[in-house]
């Protein structure tokens, strides 16, 4: 695992996605099987909305 500066993450959509995937994987590790499906749907929905908002903000 390498250390990445927060400014590098802000500048890179790929790094943003990678860090979100890492966070999702870490959170999935602590959930029960019953919680996983709901978590995946909710996490993906929220992250999608955040990325959409970030992309719109960057365009303006």
C-alpha cells in the first residue's frame, strides 16, 4: 500500500475511484452476509452521486 497525497487524489478521477474502492472493500470486511447486498447498493448509489456532483463542479 502506497501513501498518496490528498491533493493527488483531488486531481485524479482514477485515484478517487481507487480510494473509494479501497474504502468499500475495507467496510465490506466488517459486515455480515445479510448486510452486504444492502451496503453495496447504498454505497454505489452514494458514491455515484458524489462523483456526479464533483464532475459537475469541475466543469463549472
